[in-house]
């Protein structure tokens, strides 16, 4: 059975893009993989996090994952800082990775923007730590959204360079598992921007704790254009907002964009938004309700993470110890 590793930042409330791009696939992959799922709090503090909010959001994120169907007994769910192997291998990878490689990372450029000088060094070396997350478990498959593709290519470069520099075949190749449909869900306010937990406007995203009324309102207000829906996918070109709503519908209904347009092409956005709201409510509201129930029992959530961290460390410890020996650390 292949080993899966994936991570999600415990910042903000998980949004629909996280669910369709990541969480939903994590749940499905549990059927035929050994899965390790991680709340990456070390990654989270690469930008400022209020300490109490970070703790709270780590629990909230755990609740959403459990509510969505992650099974913490058959698999592993934990927070990154609880397993020291990540930081230790991350440091080694800081020394394997090259500045030239990091300089190509588009996510850093997007996040740091023009104010590059003023960002944390952690944000810059973030992809090295991400490589360490995966390789500390020698995981071979990594389910992520399309935005993480470049980071996984870098992780493969790091693994290869490590193997080459130390003359070993130690770290395996990593395969990205990117869902074809919902790989990139866009903002409801701007079809050219990724839907994100960190967007200042909550109207730009569906949160996985939204109730039915909130979902209906956000979809009613979602940006569109004056044309009716096209009948063919070619007609979605240069209509990013229309394409995004069609993609969301397709991902939720488990059909292709072409099939959505076969059903709804020619309609105005009014009726289409009503249909979209219906599928969204069906998918999101049960998870939102279960999340609220779980958040009433934070001790249970803490116990789940503690148990997961213990089992994660058992896998990572011997691998990272061996990597430390390979680089020449005296043991
Ligand atoms: P993050 O919220 O950046 O920690 O992302 C966690 C996971 O959700 C990663 O696998 C991302 O690729 C995925 N993800 C985040 N936002 C989106 C989005 N708008 N569309 C698709 N996947 C996303
Ligand atoms: N960088 C990922 C994101 O922002 C989160 C992440 C951290 C991750 N470590 C990982 C994803 C390891 C997959 C594997 O979405």
C-alpha cells in the first residue's frame, strides 16, 4: 500500500477550495492508502499568527477534517510542531536546496509581493520544510491542489540532490495527486484570484462552517457577467466568474463542466445560482453541523491529535535519524 502525506495550514476556517482541492480527496484516498494528514502549524507562522487564534484554529481545522470523514484511528492526523522530525529534516533540506530553486517559487512571489524584504525568512524556505514533511515519512503520493504543484517538483529536486550528494538511494520520488476537476477554485468576487482563507473578504469564499442562509447569500452576491450561461465549455473562455461557478457545480455534482452546461446552458445566472446553492448546501451543511458539534468537545480533539503525533513520530523518527547519520551527525 502506498503512503500518502498531505498538509493543510491551521489558519482561518477551511474554505470550499480546501475541501474540493484537498480534503475531499484525502477522505477518498483513505480507502486504499496508508494516510498521514498534518496540520502544518510550522508553516502557518511563516506569516504572523495570533498565538491564541492559532491554537483555536488548529482545533477548528481538526474538527472540520473529522467532520468531513477523516478517520484518525485507521490513519494519522496530527499537528506538525508535535513531531520534531519535521524541523530537523527541514534544516537539512535548507542546506540541500538551492537559492536559485527557491527564487523560482511563484507562491513566494505572490505572497511576498513587492514588499519582499520585509517578509520572514521562513516564508522563503517554506518549500524546503514542505519537502521535509513528506520525506520524513518517505511518502510517495501527495494529494494537493494545483497551486502546490511547483512545490512538489522542488521536493523531488531536493530528494534527488540529497540522494546524489550522499551517494544513496534514500528518499523516494514523490507523485503529486492533483484532482482534475476542482484543482483550482476561484474567489466568488474575482474569478482570476484563488479562493483563499486569507482573503480579507469573507464574501469571496464559502467557509466549511457556513449555514444554508449564508451560502445562499454568498452565491446570490457572487460576481457574474450579464450573458447567459453558454451551452459549450468553449463559451466559458474569458468568462472567469462563469467558469468558476460551473466548475464548482461540476465538482460537487461529480460531473464534467460540459455536462453542467448541457443541463444549464442558456440559463441566466439567477436559476443557475439557485441550483448551485442547492448542491452546495447539500455538501457543506452536514459538515458544518458536525464541526460545531465536535468543537464543543475540544478535549476529544486534543486527544486525537496527541495520539496521531505519537504514531507519526514512530514512523518519522527512524527515517530522519538515518538522514542525520547520512549527513554525518555524530549519534
Ligand atoms: P492551504 O489553505 O493553503 O493550507 O491549502 C491546503 C490545501 O488546499 C492544499 O492542497 C491546496 O492546494 C488546497 N487549496 C487551497 N485553496 C484552494 C483553491 N482555491 N482551489 C483548490 N485547492 C485549494
Ligand atoms: N504548502 C501546503 C499549502 O499551503 C501545505 C503543506 C505543507 C503541504 N506541507 C505539506 C501539503 C506537505 C502537502 C504535503 O497548501
